[in-house]
């Protein structure tokens, strides 16, 4: 088999892999991205709600909180500099009954602790902003927004290649092994079924999204999958909201079935949470939306949008999130040490559980990973 070398190898050309490749190549590393599909952003990144999150939900001290808040600022700046379509439309998190107000206040306290701007609004103020909305109280998050995620990834890929990075499509990683003299060797299968060996001499980053867990040789480290289904409004002409509208987070996981407004103004609702405990191979995931889930959508949405009529919802699309038991972004060095350990050197860095707010956090996550890689 043919043998090749690069200073940095990134597995996966989703939004995070591309951001990492852009940053490593900017810092002067000869970088190769291995992507098993025929183009960038065809995996989990292609089934994204395109929301720029503010950072109001996450646990104190978590990577999700830190990187979401840092990444949001970087993302707005990057979109402005590159002319990427985006809109800082804001979001309302709503309490639809009095018994939900204490939870809304807890969320407000969490946001203020994290220095994320929020404003508490009564129901009359909410109705002035969104006449179709039903709630008793809400939190306005003015820094939440939406972005054209494909254009964002296109810009990242362009930047990485302009910095000298190579993106190798239809290149599937079959195995990874530590080299005796240092570095990580990957056995890669190309589109013709031929194998070649690519060694990352300085740093390798596993940003394989749903496939990232499959490259770890740790039997106890399991990534599970949670499917989220979306329904859209019939016809697309019905645009009840100009901002994103979220119920309070679902205690079973997820942020509840919310209303997302696209850059074209069209509204879609979702996601729900469907745990796929019996699926271990991401290639076996079923992305079809089951119409039988519609009644639960109607019930959830009508709590804050009572004007929703029977027959208004159409099955739209589904996405799948990689979940880890820590409930945070999990960044592992080779050997399973988390990044809080004292191990030094680039080595093999795996990014696990990169679900929401991964898109928002991507640029900050890339800087974080690059700092780890250069900490040697």
C-alpha cells in the first residue's frame, strides 16, 4: 500500500472538522482532511437547524458553555467579514403556564451568571413582539440568530485550502494506530477500494461526528444516537413568528419542540428526541420522519402557538446527534485521557458528543483543539 505523511490529519469534513483544518493550516501545519463522502458537510452538519446559540442553557464550567459563547462572537464576526447570510433575529424562551415560571427564572439566572444578555418579558410585551404567541412570561435572548450553514462550511473549506490544506473526499478511515516513533498512522480506503497509509506526524484530530466513536479502541466509551424529527408548515407561506420560539428544555433531553425561522422566513418545528439505543453503526441510521409522530408535535406546539390548525404540519427532515454520558463536548487524547489531564503533545485528539451547540462553537472549538495540538 502507498505510504504518505502530513503534519496534521483531520478526520471528517463537517463544520467542526473544516474549522479545525482551517485553524491548523493557518498556524502553519501541512494539513490533510479525510472525508468518507463525496463533499463537505454531508453528515450530521447537513441536518442542522442552523441556529446561532447564545449560550444560556449550559452547565457552569462546561466546554459547551465556554465554546458556545466564544464561538458565537467569532461566528458573527466571520459571517460579517465573509458575507455569509445570517440574521441576529433573537429568540423567546416561553413559560406557557404559571407553574413553569420558576424554571424560566432559573434559566434567567444561569444566563446572567454566564454574562449572556437576556431580558424578562411579560405576556403583553411578548404579544407585541409576536402576536401569534401564547405565553405567561418569556426570556428574550437578543444575541441568538440563524446562519446559512452550507455557506459557512463552504467558506471554511475555501480558507483551509487557501492555507494549503488538502481535503481528500471519498476517503474512508479503516483503522488508526500509534507509530513507534510518534505520530498516528491511518489506513485509508479510497473510492476504488484501494488502501493507502497516511501518517500524521504532529497531530491527528478525529472530528468524525456520528462516526467519531468508531475510531476509539475503548470498549467502555460508547457514543449513543438521538434522532430529532422536524415538521414544517404546509405551503411555507404561513409565517407566524419573526423570532425563534422555544419552550422550556425537555427534562428527558433536548430543548423541546421549538419554532425555528429560516433565512427565508419559513418556519419549521422540532426537534423531538427519539433515543436510538439499539443502533450502533451510524451507517444504519434511518432519517425518515414518521408521520405518526405528528400528534405529539401538534400537542407541544399548540401550547405556545394555539393558532396551529389540523393538517398544517408536514414531515420535513430528521437529524441525529451523537450523545455521550457526560452531557458535554468530550475531547479525548489518545489513551482516553480527557483534556483536563496533564498529558502533553498533539497526538491523537478525538472530539466526541459534538452535538448542539457544535455549529455555533465551531470556530472556538477549532482554536481550543489547535491550542492542545501546539501544547507540546
